[in-house]
C-alpha cells in the first residue's frame, strides 16, 4: 500500500534473506539480516540475529527496537539507536558472533525509556561504541559485560530509572571511554569494574549513591574527576597530565553526605589539584598532588601527606593533623582552622601563613607539634595551659616568626595557680614579637599575675611578684634569690635573681 508520505510494508512471513526498500520513511520487519532506508523499526516477539551492516542510504535517521531481540550490530554511517517501550528487552549475541550491543558506525546515539512497570533493558555481553563521537544516555540498564566508547569524543551517562519501579543501573565490568576526550558519568549506578577515561582530556563523575568497586582512572591527559553525594570509590588514579579531582557533597548540603574513599589517591605526573568541598572525613593517602584545597570541609589526616606546592584552607574549613603525622608542602595558607595535636609536624619550604586560627586546644596540655619552617601569623595561636601544675601545650617553630604571635590561652585550672614559668612557643629562628589575645602581655589566674616574656628562644608566661605592675620575676626554684628577697635586700636580690633567671630560664619549670 503506497501512501503520499511513505511506504508501509507489512508481511507475516518473508522467505528472502534481505529486504531493500529505497527511500522509505518507515520499514517494519522482523528477523532480517540487511536493511536499507531512512528509518527502520524492528518489532516482533523474537528478533534473532539482526545485523545491520549494509545500508544503501547514509542518511539513515534511526533504528528503533521495540521488543526483545537477540542482538543489534551497527556498521554503517551515523545512527541514532533508540530502545523504547521494551518489555524485558534483552540484547545478546548476534548471529555474526558479536556480543551485546555493537555500534560500529559514526556518531551513534543510544537512549532507552525505562518508564513503567516490568520494563528493563539488559545487555548480556559488551556494549561497544565505534570510532565516532558516540552518546549513550541510559537509565536502569543492566550490562553484563564491559562498556567501550572506543575512539572519538564519547559521552556515556548511566543513572537509575525513575519508575515505578525505580531501578539502578548495573555494569558488571568496566566503563572505558577509550581514546580522545570523553565524558563519563554514573549516578545511582553500581560498577563492579573500573571507570576509565583513557587517553585524552576526560571528564569523569561518580555521584548520587553510585559505587565504583574498582579504579577511577583518568589516564593520560588533562582530566577532571568528581566524586560526590554518597558515592563510594575504591581508588583514584589521575594519570599523567594536569588533572583536577573534586570530592564534593554540595547536593545534600554541607557535611551531610558521605563520600567513601577507600585507597590511595594518586595524582600521577603533571600539575594536579585535589579539592575537598563540603566534605567531612579522613581521606586515604594523597600521593603526587601539587595543590590541596579545602572548601567548607573538615578533613582529618590519617596518614603523613606530601603536597608539592600549596595547601589552602578556606575560612569555612578545618584541617586536623594529630599523633605523629605530618604535612609537607611549600606553602600552607590557613584562613580557617588548622588543628595541630600530639606530635604533629607541618613542614613548609616557604612558610605557614596563618590568617585565622592555629589551635592546639583539646582539653589537655600534652600537645607538642612542630612547624618546620617559617611561621607568618596574622591570626591567633590557641593553646591549653594549666596554671595549677604549670603545664601547657608547646608549639615549636624551627624557622622565623615573621609576624606578631597572638596567643589565645585556655586555662584548664585557673583557681589554683603556681609561681612557675610556663613555656608556650619556642622559635629557633628570629623570635619576632608576641602578645596575648586582646593585645596585652599579662594574665592573672588564682591570684598570680603572669607576663609573656621571651626567655632565650621561648615565649613564656613568667609569674610576677608585684602583680600586673610588678617588675620582679620569681623563679620557681632558686634558694639564694628567695633568701635575699626575704631579708629585705631588694637591690642585691634583684641583681642575683636576674642572673639566676638568665641561667635557668626555661629549665625553671617543673
């Protein structure tokens, strides 16, 4: 039957091995080996061995598969592969020996519609693109094999169906973009293998409760990788090139989601940048990164970490380093909060620039961290002290104190004070200047007034005999000076005490 706008061919049986309809708008057929025309619709209870490898018109618009079939293999010019309204559609090995879905044409596109109950797309085998710029945008799909983009700038997107019912996508192998500049995105999807960008400048995104059991591998090239919103990845390898990795939880709000990072994260060769954004946790080892950024995040180092050029902590972030762990970098800039506990070590070849808060405050006076390098402080340094047992946290700076130290002291037992020096900050290089929070240099606790003084190389709280206005420091020990003071020989006592203090200085504390 001929119609003005096209030709419809309806047959119950076809004995020929091939059907050719020139310039047809629509061809409806089943179980054929070769098709030619502008639009091909394949329908039937069982489409076996469909091999579309001979198309006489390169302007073919689309191949529409509407029901279950045994396989589709495309070897022709650019095509759109649309799988719609499939009832348990399963694409498996074709009669030509290809497995799964094999798109060997030009710029191919694969989409599927998973709305409705009882509809699911399963590819029993590999899902393979050709050498063109292929696009796969699929929902609720099951691929029992690998996904290959091959050469070309491919875009592969996997997510869940919206339902009802809602179905996650599952890939029981690798998703490999192949060479060139690929975009790979998985959300609400389980990948039991690796997510691979391959050679080229690739974009890889894992989000929305997705799981990648294997490796996220950017491959060579300048790659951008994002892991966010309850996603879980086992390992990240950025590969050679200038790469960026963003661990992000902004979708659900600051610090409310969890991104699981389970193995070392390697930036590889090149100038690489790693950013935590709205994330809280303890990352695995960070290897071969040039820049580490913290944006609205709380990050606790679980291993000693080396970052080549820069560690930057923004005003809404916290970086915590404890036990005997360390951070090594050229420049550490802290506009948020840097927590240094226990025997933590920060090593900087340039400087540690603190514009907000470096804190050792944790309710105990047993922290003795070290800044190996220069310290440039325009913020505050907070320490625990206990004037009752003359103990305090002690920060050591091996380089120069290049700006004024402002010390914020948290006194754990101010009611019972001891007339003993309390060392706070040791500076091996140029000591600079220091004040207490508020701008003064004196602190009164339990009836004892202390003055912040530099004794040799250590900024120290020194008790004063005459209160805040007193000029005589009283060492915690020193029998000679004490006897002279009690005998009323003030002038001699002053001289002897100064000499005693000069000799004893920091050793006077218990």
